[in-house]
């Protein structure tokens, strides 16, 4: 039986984030555009814990999330997302390397497609996947946000972003 989803919107340095849960696990984290006011902490315990962990992440106090996840996707997508969760804070890997890690070394494009369909942004760290030549490639939240996240984790092109910096699209 499917549980109804509840959603909590929080503010972050990269804009609004809508965190969704089925009560047992996180199902989505979406970028909210245009930004809207955050909803006061309410909802289930899991949503409040996810919000707490995301705030700690953005404050530089948390490098690894400890949350139950239930992303909707194919078996291959779920294998890719699991591999993404194994990429540590401050490190990046190429799409080719992720393909190798999931046992499909020639499936680089399929890995890219799965990466692009990641429903739980940030917690499943698809922002840590880059091109084989080290270039930043697509990101659901936009390349400025990907650049900010990588810099925040100390693996980006720039140094760590200022704490009060907010990412805005041009």
C-alpha cells in the first residue's frame, strides 16, 4: 500500500528545497523555482530530520547523510544512485567511472541519464559526477548550483563559497 507523500520546503544557500517523504523514507528533494517562502518545520519526523541534516550539510557540519531513501526508478537507475551515495564528500568521479562501478563499463550515457533522473538531489550526490575531462556537465538544479555544491565540499573549481552566498540563476 502506497503511503501519501508529505512535503516540507526549506530555505538553503542554493534556494528553496522541497523535501518529500512517504513517512518511511525520503522520495524526492526538488529545487523550488521560483523561490517561495519556506514552510515552518512541520510534517513527519523524517521530514524534520531531513531538514536538520540538510541544514547541517549547508553549514559544513555534515558530510554524509543518514536517512532512509526510496527513490522511484528502474533497477539500473537505483544501482547508479546507490553508487553515487558511495562517492565521499569532497570527491568527484566521472560518468565512465560510475559506469564501471555498477558493472556496465560501456553504459556511460545510461549512467548520465540515470544521474539526470536522480529524484533525491544533494542526499544522493549526483553533483559529484563530472565529465571524463573534469568538466562540469548538466545538473538538474543548474550548473551554478552544481559549482556551488562542489566548492562547498572543497572539490570545485573555486574555493569554498562564502557562508552567506546564495546562488541565483542569471
